[in-house]
C-alpha cells in the first residue's frame, strides 16, 4: 500500500513537470513568434525629382534696339556711333562695314553715294575710310541718339549739327588726331580711318554721354520670330540705280535667308574680314531730293515729311509708308494697313532713294 502511494505520487509529479515543460515550450514558441513578427520599418515612397526649370539662354540679355537680336544689357544700353564711309570705287572696299548693324546709303554730289553705318559694337582698329558729313545724314544719325563720326563737313551739315545739338567726333576738330589716323599708303583724302580705341578716347575727352537717353524709344519694332511676308512680290535680285556711277545690287541667298550686296560689279566685302556684306532686311525710303546750290550739294525733304517705300525680307517685298518728325527725332515706317511696320531681327540696309527716279528701283 505504501509502495502504491509512492508510485502514485511519482506519477503526479512527472505529469505536472511534463505540463510545465510544455507550457514553457509553448511560451518560448510564442515569444519567438512575437519576435519574428516584429513589424518592419515603414518605407517612405521615393518622390520623383521634379524637373529643373529650363535655363533661359537669354537670361542676362535683352533685345538690341538696332537689330532685335539678343545682346548683353551693357551693350544694349550704349549709344551707337554713326560713322560716315567713303563710297567711291578707288576707296573700295571699305574697312569695318560688316560691323555696322544698320547701313544707310544716299546720293551726295556728282551722282556718287555715301554710306553711313550705325554701330552698336564697333570693334576694329581700322574703320573707314571716313569722309565728310552731309546734313541729311546728320538728321538720320539723330534718329538713333547716335554720336556722329565724320572727317570734314559742309556748311549745311555744320548748321544741322548745331540746330539739333549733335554730339560729333570730327577729323577737323582739336581731337581729330585722337579719333582718326592717316594711312600713308593711300592717297588723301581717302586715307582717314578711325578705330574703337579712337572713338572711345574722343568720347571720353569730350565728355559725351555714353548711354541712350532715357526718353529714347528705339527706331524699329521687331517680329518675335522670323516671319515671311504674305506679299506676292518675289525679289531674288534688287538693283538700285542711284546714278550712272552708282548702281549697287543685292541677290537673295535662299539657304541663309539674307541678301548679299554687290557694287562696282563685284561682291561688296569688308576689307578687314574679306567677307561679303549681307543683310536680313532692306528698306527703300523714297524721298523728295534736289540740288541745294550750284555746287551740286543735295538736300532732301526728311525734316517733317512723309512718303512711300518698300520693305524687303526673306525673298519678298511689300509696299510701306514712312513719316518723320525731326523735332521729336522720330522716324516710323508703316505697313499698307496703317499699322507700324515690324521687321525681322538682323542687320538692315536702308536706301534713301529719290522719289522721282523710281524706275531705278528694279526687282527681279
């Protein structure tokens, strides 16, 4: 009996201990499960990078008042120089003409023409040969708030400069040898040249303003993008018969959409670069012109006047009108519908052409 009790007690102890081990094992398993099921760290979705803003290629530039092309702000604010060029055969080709943003041509005495370049950025150490002033060129230079550069002048030009209060650099003044120099290998009077260094030094000595007048509005309006004219008038070649002596012509370069200039039967080149002059725009401004005296000096009605003309670009021409008020320094061109003319960005050639010789303007 006693042995049975001990046996029973042993059985109970074994059972209890076995249950405890199972419980302990179960808890351990649960603990293990709890540990292995610990939630993983939260993964934040990667945001796609936002596109960086497109860099503006013209961020530090503005449109030139002369060409409509983008230039630095410092360049765009500078007053231009209006430089007179000799334009007879013996003085050709001239130096520095390709640097002019706008090139004017008009008759002077004897049927020859003279050129005037409007320069936003003169660069060369040889620009010319430079020749004397004419009063209608003085008036045109004033349209651009320009510093007028010339070597010599007529009495009419002197009077016009005084009337309009023109800042000029003259080869016959006290700073003549500062602004200009002579090339001894060329016969006078065709051997006077100026340079960027001379222009800047003369301007500084005379204390001329170097920035545009705050009231200056600009001379042209420009298209936002290159624009073809809707006109039916095709111009692959333009001939301007100023006189029996001077008949420059232009041919259209369709690939580059510009007009190439010729004179005296050959390509008109810049002697500095050896490259032919080319223009995006051509304007023909028809004016009333006549002899002012017995010496054959010319004058023209452009002080407070209006007239007709042509605008040529991208292989086509259209009729335009123009109106000038010298007192306000404004010269404006208009389309046939009366709106102010817009032109393509680029260099411009302007012919001041007698309106009683329109048969000398030939389109081909």
